């Protein structure tokens, strides 16, 4: 499917969504762009190492919600 057709379908679908879901879609798009940034990759790798170390030592293991709050 051509990119122009996909964009058109996405816009049509967005027009049918409630506002709260449109915000979620926007956040996801921002995440997709962000996850390619080197600083974000480094951040995720550092947090993964810290979480694995904490888990191994029996310390608190951060949940995804906790990590998301820290990132925002």
C-alpha cells in the first residue's frame, strides 16, 4: 500500500476516535520517533541494567508505570 493511501486511512480513522485516544495515538507517534534517538537508547539500556541489577540483589524492581512517570 502506498504511503499516501496509508496516511489517508490513518487520518480517516483518527477522525472517528474519541479525544483521549487521539492523545494516545499522538503519544505513540512521539514514542516511535523518540526511540530512534541515541540518548533514549542509552537511557533505556542504563535503566535495564539498573533494573536487572536491582532484581538480582532483591531490591525494588521498577514497574513500567514508574519508569514512564520518571521519563515524563
